[in-house]
C-alpha cells in the first residue's frame, strides 16, 4: 500500500485515482482529473475551433455515463444519447455566447449567473424536475469551472439555490485553509493538459473542489 505522507500527496492521489464505480475501476477518465478534462477541456478546445465537432455533440454520451456512475448520480431515466443531445442544446444556447466573457464577471455576477444557468440546465436536461438538480449541478461543476457551481448531493433535502448559498458561506470561512496546490494535469493529450493546467491555476475552481471533498 502506498504511504501518503503529506496532505498534498493525499489530495493528488484523490485527484488522479480512477473511480471504482466505473468499469473495472482503472479507467483514468473516471478520475477527478479525467472528469475535469473530459468536460471543461473538451469545451475549451471546441471554443478554439468555432465550436465545431464534426457533427458530434460537444460532450460525448460516454462522458456523461462516466460522470453519472462515478458521482453516483442519476440520469433520471434518460438515455445517454438523449441526455448528450439535450446538454449540447444547453451549451450552444447558454454557454457558447457567454464563454469568452465568463472570466470578466465580478464576484456577485458570477454567483447570480451560476444560479440562473443551473435552473436553465435543469429545465433543458430534466424538464425542471427537482430530482435533476443534483445531476445538473455535477455536470456544470466540471463543465464550466469559470462559474461557482457546487455539486448538490442526491440525498440533500433542499433546492439548489439554498445549497449554493450555504456552500458559498462555508467556503468563504474555509478559504484560508484551502491552500493545497492544484493537482497535476496528467490526463488527456498535450493540448487538453494545457487547458486543464491553466484553468486550475486561475479562478477558484480548485478551492471549490477541495471544499467539496470536505462536504
């Protein structure tokens, strides 16, 4: 058994370890690093190519299956292909027009937009069903790190806005403790790793991820 002698080594291990809930438990795509790269880096790459993806959805149905099984969240009876199509619709209507300006928003505007987009995503993906908020939040957490999403546990007995504001308050209190350096961008091709590394080093996604490991 590997001895993890420091908190940073323990966090890196968590960041890189494949999920036992997907496949045989050794697929690097199911690691936290892998999920971040599959979702965020895929969109960032598409943004450099006029959002073209050879006629395919920007986020593949397999990526959604990996996320839902890894995070133990439900597709609410929707088939992966249909969910990928619905997500593509949401991305192209709501994220693509805003993608280049998300980093320019002030703190309060980012939180407000996150709440609005979570509601819109849940409407598009799950017809606004309250049970879909958990999966919607987890998709957006990895898909759009520029905005302060928090993934809502499936067992949480509260609507997303309540959870968001609760997490926001707790994160502000814990922020001085969340000092572990960002994990290594070790999954994906060289360009995907560059996108991942750059995003982890800017904004507050890494601190939110550390916070969610404690929640």
